[in-house]
C-alpha cells in the first residue's frame, strides 16, 4: 500500500529495524534510533541489490518516488541504477575538486615546465589572481560566460581596458587546458568577444631622429644619479635589450673577456637564450659598475634591497629628472630608437637588426641560422652603433 506523508510522520522507531513499503521496491528503512532512509530493492543480472536515495524528510515522498521511477527506467534500458548512481557521485566529486583555481594552478605549473619566462609567468599569475575571488572556488564545468564577465567588468571599471582584455585571454587559456585534460567541454570566454571596451593602442615613446637622440644621450651620460641607474640607461642605449632583461641581469651572465652577454631563457620573451655582443663602451660601463656591485648576484640591484633588481620605474623617473616627459622617452623606447636608426642607416641587413633585437622566428632551424649567419654582422654593428653613441654623447 502506498505511503502518505502523514503516515511517514507518525512512524515510530522500534527495538529492531523495520521496512515500510511504498510499492515498486521503494521502502522506508526505519532504524532503532528513529532515522528514516529511503531504499529501493531491485534485481539486476540475476542478483538482488539495494539502492539508497537519502533520508526523510531531506528527501520527500514525491522525490523518492521520482528517483524510484528513474531507476526503473534505467533497469528497462539494461543499466544498473546502482552503478549509475556511483558514477554520478564520482562526477560530482571530480567536479567539486576541479575548480577554476585548482586547474589554473596546474596550467601555471605546465607553463613553468615548458620554460615560459619569469615575466610571462608573473603576469599570468597576477591576472589569474584577479579572477579568483569571483570564480576561483567554482567547479570549472559550471562556470558560465556571465560569471566570467564579473571579474572582467571589475577590472574594466577601473579604466584598465588592456588588463581586462588580457584577463579574458588568460581565463580562456585555463579553460582550453581543462578541455585538453578532459575536465571541461567548452570555453565560455569565446562568447565574451566584443563584450569589453577595446583598449586604445598606445606606442611607447621613443626618440627616432639623430638630433633628438643626441640630446637624450648627452643627458644620460651626464646624469648625476646612482651609478646603477646611470649605467643601466647607458646600456639601454648601447645594447637596446628589453628593460626587464637588463634590470634583472646577474653578473654570471656577462663574459667580459669574450665580450658576450648571455640572457637566459627564462628572462627572454622568445623563450630561448639570447647572446648579445658587448662593444667596447658597454664593456667599459660594465667594468665600472663591477666596482660597485660586482660582489653581488645582481648587476643592477635596487637601492632598497640587494636581492631585488632595479625597477623600470626607476629608469623612467631618471629620464623625467633629465627633463624628458613620458611622451618623449622611456627605457623601452631605446629599442625603437635603435631599430629605426639602424634600419635608416642602410648599413646593416634587416635580419641582423632583428636578430640583435631578439625578434627571431619561432622556427628552430631559422633561429640557429640567424645566430650563426649574423653573429659577425652583429658584432660589427654593435661597435658601429656604440661609436655613434659615444660621439653623440659628448
């Protein structure tokens, strides 16, 4: 006979466990302590089995009957509802463990193993941290595009349109990693293309004519600030590396006898070691600096801590003190200056200039070709460029 809620409420515990049937194999198991548990008795593959649906009243009478009917449908289709229930429970457990934060950590670890640069890893960690308060603890399979839009809008509302764009890209990378490792089926960030304000493209300020460059060089060579900052700016002009490559340089990277600076893989944008020839004026500047910081790991330590590198902001502030506005010169701008003036000189091949800048093709064969074929050209170009700089700085 089918049960009613009134009957269930009035059922009392006895000294021994008892079962009260509702029909179709569904019954209430009442323990001596008074607990009421829904169970389904069924046969599968010739064996008697038991399936638990939860306790009453957490699982009501109507819900228990719905679970019974679903189990019966599975049996009719040749599926064991007990196995089906265990698999669903495992899926929920896996989903709860596969949060966005957990998968993002795996994604960063994978990037580390692949040899991504320290700068790239730091940027990705910083961007992911912006998303964690809103979606970090959510199972990745349950995160919708509208949920992802929440941290993106927060960043965007602060006027950081470029950061919002990059955050969307990094979140997408985490989702695609989850898809590749069979823990997600789609990337919701694709649906957000066009939802954010497009950032305005701003090019870093740089001097691109010889007269303006001469004025900048005279100011740098006469700069009265710290020797670390002055030398860093001199080497930015002489060697035009990326600012981060120079600021974080360690003395062990410089072979002053051979005249070579080897920038390690983890600090280059192209994720490969990059060798640069050191012309005479650069060697002279480094040897002078060696008298001040040669006993330390970092060639350009911060004034606050010997274990922290000089900041890019320190170099840019020095340029401001010399009278150059942020729309006139930046530390990164030395690269654009060198690229422009070297190409305009028509003395050097564009490939040699690109190789010196570290703009080498991703093809490994072409990388080796560039390094081998243009090294002598780059050495001659480095000396010629340094000679121009010394002449202009006087």
